[in-house]
C-alpha cells in the first residue's frame, strides 16, 4: 500500500466519523483489501446493539470505494435509466461527505 492510499483511507475514516459516528452509531465493518493496482475499502455502520433486529436491515449504511496508487478515490454506481436500461459506471469521490457515496450506491 502506498502512502497516498494510506492517507486516503485515513481521510475516509475521518469523514465517516464526522458524518455518522455518534453515541448511537458505530462502525460495523471496515474491510481493506490490497490488489495489484488499487485498494478496495468496504465500510458499514449502524446503530449500536442492532444485531438480530430489524434495525440491522433498515438502519445500516454501507459503501464500497476503490483507491488508486496515487490516492484517487472512485466508487461504482449502478442504476436503471428512464428507458429501463441498466447502467453501470464509476464516479470520482471529491471528499465532501460519505453520504453521497451511500446514496449513489443504493439500487435505484
């Protein structure tokens, strides 16, 4: 993992904690996978003590991003267009809020 990728992961973690971390929420999953050309980061957060409840299904948010060698962050988006066709593409993350990534990655 390069220094730029480590800085990008630290920045994402800081943004997640600023946006969603409070007394009621916690990080549930934080998986980092190194590949030859990029690092894959999967994160999930939800309410504390929501295991085996409906809150586990309805109140959790997750994201999946890819971090390139120079620290660039992209994420996959899949959606259905107005004419009913399925479209898949990647968006560049600008580092404002992880809520943008979460909403873009929800199936539409």
